[in-house]
C-alpha cells in the first residue's frame, strides 16, 4: 500500500458557465408585437468534493487531473429556463483539505457525505422577461451567463488515525503495524524504510477497531530538514494519541524520548497535548533482569510498556492501553 498512498495532488478544475438568458419576444398569430418571454439561462455545473469513509488516499487523482463541468443551457422562449449543467462529484477521503492557487484553504472534508464546492458553476443570465417595464415593453436585452470558476486546486490529505507511531528509523514501527493489522508495510533493517505513511485497522476485542498510522522515522534535526524532515508529522497532528517506540537496544531511552518530543514540539507544540504511550519495542531481546533495569531508567511522566512484534509479547496489553487512552 506504500506506493499507493497519495496524500497530495493538484487538479485542474473548470466549472460550467451559466447559460445565457433569452431575449425572445412572444409571437402569436394576429398579434403584432408580443411581450418579452425570454427565460433564464441554467446554472453551470459545480465541481464538488464529497467525503467518503471508504477512501483512504487521493490516488485516483494521480491518473485523472482535469475536470470540466457542463455549461448551463440557454434560456428559451415562453419563459423556459435553461437546464443546469451537471455537477461533477469527486469522492475524497475524510481529512481532505482543498486549497486554491494562492494556497488559501477553500474548505476541509471532515465527515462522510460532506460536500464542498471547489469550483462554482456560473449563474445563468436572466431572460428579457425580467427586464420588462411600463416604459420598456419590448426589451431586447437579456443577460449573458456568468463564467464558471476555473483554476488549479490542491488537495491534501491529513490522515485521521486514532493513534500515530512516533520513533527513530528502525524502531520497529512498521513491524508493529503489520503485527496488529492487515497492512503490509515494507520492513527492513535500515533507516528510512518507510517513506510515506501507512495506515492499518487494528481489530480490538468484540468487533471493535481503531486506526493506526505508521509514519517515516524522525531523527534529531528533522525540523531543520534532516532525514526525511518533519513534514510527515502533519499526518499525526490529528491523531488523538501518540505511541512512541524506542527499541530495547537503545543506549539512552530518556534521551531518545526527549529528542522525539523536541522534534514534535518544533513542528507543532500542540502535538505535545496529545495522549502519549511509550513502548519499548523489540523486547524479545531482553531477559527479565535487563527489563527491570531498563524500567528504572524510563521517564515516569508517561505510561510505558514492553512489547515485541516478533514474539507477540505485550501486544494485547498494548492494544488495551491504546483503547483505554482513546476512551479516556
Ligand atoms: N527482534 C526484533 N526485531 C524487530 C522487532 N520489530 C522490528 N524488528 C526489526 O527491526 C528492523 C526495523 O523494523 P521496521 O519495522 O522496518 O522499523 P521502522 O521503525 O518502521 O523503520 P523506518 O521505516 O526506517 O522508520 C527490522 O529488521 C525488523 O525486523 C521486534 O519486535 N523484535
Ligand atoms: Mg517503517
């Protein structure tokens, strides 16, 4: 799913123009000059985003980037109104943010079925019927339709997961995700294996579930662009909880933890307001004695747990802990 995950696309949108109003004059046998009866033009089609819980990526916009909605129909005689142009509906995942060419946010999709017009169809012109008056009984004027909005729209996806994994490269984040969900992220013993976020649904007791987000590893100086930088942190901005992973074979746990916190803070101080759990990963490498010793070195202001994605140690307890945090 790694290469299929697309979280940033630019698409070109052109909404439909409004149809022109009609300047028709009523004709009837034996009546010399009929009155104005020109109808209004129809509205041009909008381009509309609609939120869907069944989508997780903006992938399909990598293949189709141009969208043109239909123009509104012209007004006709006998005050008949032109048809509205068909709207174009683009289904997007929850957490999609749309921006205009200046980078201003047009809106954000936060719920299933929510609609957001990203390019507005032009209004149809008024027909001459509207312009009749006592002194102008046969207006030959009708309004043209208004042009539809046109431009490049940026769609950006913020993952809405319940728990985000935070750790140095190689901490075992992707391995944990693959152990608790059906996701199949790439796993390897070198740094920066994960280049784009992975999501997985974690089944919990009694048919319940929560979503876990695995993001690329963070290193000291990420805020200054070291490693992959910290732009991926925006994916955990809205995770309600953060699960820190520090491997058992780390020299200084407290130091690694504070480096991670520091990088999060530099990106967005609000990240530190989230619920936190600290897991010591790869603890299959520890015996009881070593584990007890490490325990005494861990920070005390956060709940800690020893886990192993390989042996399964602590995984059920970890899920319980996450579930408890999510429902606190
Ligand atoms: N012994 C042991 N090894 C593990 C465990 N979890 C992960 N590993 C190993 O640690 C290495 C890194 O695992 P990944 O899951 O790719 O680490 P990551 O945190 O996703 O790394 P990046 O994507 O580079 O940030 C791999 O060689 C894994 O096999 C564990 O519970 N026990
Ligand atoms: Mg990884």
